[in-house]
């Protein structure tokens, strides 16, 4: 299981716990925890996407440099 799925699983568990508790303070605490897991999940998705975009851009930059070197020679 990847980390994004793990964060989603924890958020879902917290929401489920919130539904099963009758105490208002506990319900609020579980909802806050679910929101924190959700935010972590979003940040991790963004980080993975950004890293993937950077990796995809590297071959293009390298190819561009190689072409410039070939023309200069």
C-alpha cells in the first residue's frame, strides 16, 4: 500500500470513529484528525506529482544540452 492510500485509510477510520461516538468533544477530535490525514494525503499527492514532473523534464533538458554541444562542435 502506498503512503497516499495509507493516509486515506487513516482519514476514513477517523471519520468512522467520529460517526460512532456520541460525545461532542470526541466527535470534534476525530473530525480534526480526519482533516489532518486528508491534508497530509493532498500534500503527498502534490509532492509525488511535482517529483514526477521534474523527472519527466530532465530528459528534455539533457537532450537540449546535447543538441547545443553537437552544434558547437
